[in-house]
C-alpha cells in the first residue's frame, strides 16, 4: 500500500501521537482488566455478586473491544491517514472505561464499602489510567475524572473529618494529575517537534549537500567534457596533456599524440543538415573510443577536430597503426538513426619524447603532420618529420615578411618571352611573380600566393603583378611592339575574393593600355568553379581581355565545360612536354590536343620547352607558340624589353642551315 506521508511537522506529530496511543493501549487495557478482576475478587463476599460480574464483564468487554479496534487500525495505518479519529477514539474509550469504574464505585458505596476498598481501588485504577498520559492527556483525564469525581463526592458527603481530608487530597491529586498529564503531553509535543525539526534540518542539509555534490559533479563534467560526444573537451585534454607530459618528463614514459579532422564535415552539414552532422560527430567519437582503447585520452577540440593521447610502450609502433585504423574506420559512418554517411578523416601524429620534449612543440608538430596529411587529399595520415618543421618555419617567415616585401617593391613581375614556332617572332610575354627574400633567397610563386592567401594580402600581390604587367604592355607599345601580348596568371583563390575585373579595368585605364594587349591565364579549376569565377571571367571577356586556359590537360580537364567558355588560347602543361621526345604516347596526345584546338579555333602555347629536340618535335607537330628555357627564362622588365628588341625580327633556323639560341640579355641570332 502506498502511504501519503504527512508534509508538515504538526501533521507528523499528530501521526506519531496516534501511533503511540494505539501501541500503548494494549498494556494499559490489560492492566485495567486485571485491576477490575482483582477488585471483583476482593469484593466477592462483600457485595452482590451480580454487581461484581456486571462490572467486570462490561469493563472487560469494553477494553477488549478497544484493544481489537486499536490492533486493526494499526494494521490499516489509520494513524497515517486519520490521526484525529484515532486520538478521539482513545479518549472516548478511556471515558467509557472511566464511567464503568465510576459506576462500580457508586455500587460499592451503596453497599457501605466506600472507605474500606474505594481508596485502594481508586489509586490502582488511577495508576492504570496515568499510563496513557505521556503522549496524550485526553485519555488519561477522561479515564480518571469520573472515578475521582465520584470518590470526591462520596468522601465529602461522608461528613467525618478524615473523609473530608481524603476528599481534599483527591481534589489536589486530580489537579496534579491533570497538570502532570498536560505537562507530559506538552513535553512530548515539544520534544517531538524539536526532534522532527532537527531531523528535517539534517535531511535538508543532507539533501542540500547531495544536490551540491551532484551539481558540482555536473559542473565538473561540463567543464571537462564535450556536451555532444561525451569526450573530453579542449581544456581537459590540455590538462591531461600537461599531466602526461609531466609524468613523461619524470620517467620518460612514451606516448603518442593524434590530431584528427573529419574531411567532409562541412559538406555533410550543408547537405544533410546539422542534426545529421551532430550524429556523425557522436558516432565518430564513439569509434575513436573503441579504436584507441580505455587508456587513451580522447577529446573533441571543437567543430570536427578531435585529439587523442595514447600510451606508447617502447618498441611498439602504435601511432601509425592507430592512424591507419582511424582513417579506415571513419571513412564511412552509420549514425544511430541508420543513415550511412561518407565522412573520412585525416590524421597527424607525433611521439613523445622522440619528436619533441615540450607541450607546445608536440602540439605544433602533430598539427604540422595533420596539415601535410590533409594536403595529400582526403583519407590520409602522416607522422611528423623534421623537414615539416623547416617547411613550416619558412612558411611563417614568408608570411611575416610579405607585407614588407610588397611595401618595398621587393615583389615584382618578371617576364618570360613566348615565340612563334614557325617564324621565331616574339608574340607574347608572361608576367611571373618573383621575390628574392634576403634570408631565404628566391621564394617560389606558389609559396608567395599561399602566404598572401593566409595573410589576406592576395589583392595586394595581384595588384603588384597586374600593375607591372600593364606597365610592360605600355613599354612594349612605346617600343613599337604592339603585337606582343602580356599574359598574367591569376589563381583560383582570386576569383570571388574581391572585384577582380574592376581592378583589371582600372589598371588598363591608368596605363592607357588597350584590353586586347592583356591576357589573363586562369587554371581549369577557376574555369569550372563558375559560382566563384564566372562573373569575373565574363566581365573580362566583355571588356576585350584575352583568356588563356592554363595548365591544360591536368586536374579538372573537361571538354564539355570548355565548350561553354569563351577563350582564345590553351596553354599545355609542361608535364606533356617533358617526355615528348621519348614517349610516343605523349606525342600522340600532343597531336590530339593541337587538333582539338584547331577545331575550336583557338591557339596553343606549349610551356616548359627546354631542349632543341622538344622544339623540333613541337614545330613539326604544328604547335604555334612556344615558351621555355630553351629560348629564355623570366627576366626583369628592362632585360625583357631588351630581349624583345634584339630578337623580335629574328627567325629560328626554319629553312636555314643551323641556328643557335642564347638566353637572357644576349642576342638570339640565326645564321643567314
């Protein structure tokens, strides 16, 4: 049975009083019946036996009934639900028993035995009634008042001095007993209240302490765990890292650090929504825990970045093995809802103490390894190597010094000639970025472009090359070489980052150069990323700037996409030229590309021509324009103008006997 526990202190005290009254009733009632039987035995020869039997029988029946009712109510938990009824039942039963005793006393008095037995009887009965007075005064008072009242009256009407004295004593006794019962009840109520309040306070403090401990545990958990995956968060990972590193410093305990990035997480969020993205993160965290084991510290650093610290006993190559397993296990994920998602992961790993001895260095080295792994493409892992640090240091120096190089004009455009294969005439120059770093020496253009992108200086770098290119076109016009077109490379990252077409138009206008004198070399990647580069390319074509598809034949080749682009030149990647002399397949490919270009009505430039044999084959195949170190390398503007001026009218030994070529500032001459 479900009990409704009382909520207030008063209700609890009432319940406890009712319980105590019912539990204490049994010995009281037994004593009551025993005394009544004793009285009957004492009076058996002195008063009519019918009176004795009536008194003893009625009293016994009454008290046995009270005892049965009390036992039943205890069983039924009436004290919990109806404590007021129980207390009323107690004093009413006591009153009925008291009236029964009062009737017996009256009967004794009528038979002339008031003083002989009444006093002893009164004290015995009163003592039996007082047993109930500790918890509740009402039953005790209800029981004793009828008897005391009858005895007092009997002794008062007796008339003798001794009877009067007894009557007065009985009155005093009644007052004292009533007061005692009242004080005992008050004491019980007060002690019960204090006990309950103390218990409630202790329970409240216990509950408050428990709640505080639970709240503290929740706060500690929230402060150290990721709310989504249940893994450690960045702060806990950092603390574990420092603790593990401290232990490692003391006893050289080895461990691995693994940094993990999901490869396609942004695409998953964009395609399936953030709910699926969260499910992917949860499943990824669960798989990492299973793969790395209970001893590993696995954390989500934020977004789709995870990290782990894994103990690595000497002689065991756990890091690479775990990295391979992570890449394999995170390639395809099945979420809790049953959805299959192509995720993929890249992993960078480093080892303590072999790869570094400090927290900062270990993190940096693992991050460098992750960067290299991601640069390899999706689903790759990489272990830190010393060369990575040198590359990263150079990268940082380039990024640090880029702004100063732009301001000091250390970054400039150099120009490499493009010649017509049949006549040897110079038909174009390509503007190439050059930077001679005071410490690092010549910095490769891709490294400069990457640094510019990382430091948000792409626009400034492009402005320098574009300005130098327009000035070169201006100088060529002034020297009478208006047929020589200047081409400028533009990275795919330039498109969509700033108003590129507007910048080109502004520089052309500032240098008073016709748009047709300029050509923009764009990679196939930029061509096919129409959402980024399409508007700029269309604007450039609209103003009359030439478009050259650079590095044709690699990466994103698509004839269908080229069909939708208006361009006037294809630039064949040097990888097709490198083995042209030795590989028949490459010659066939070159022949096919040239045929394709003729079909489209566009010209072709072959870059990377470095030998006379390559030149001869390309001329024989009919490639119209050639570029490479066989003719000239990239030169500063004055040297390039000088080269064009001295060699523009020369021809490259077509039907002549033997020709020879020189590069740089020297003349390129052909025997007549």
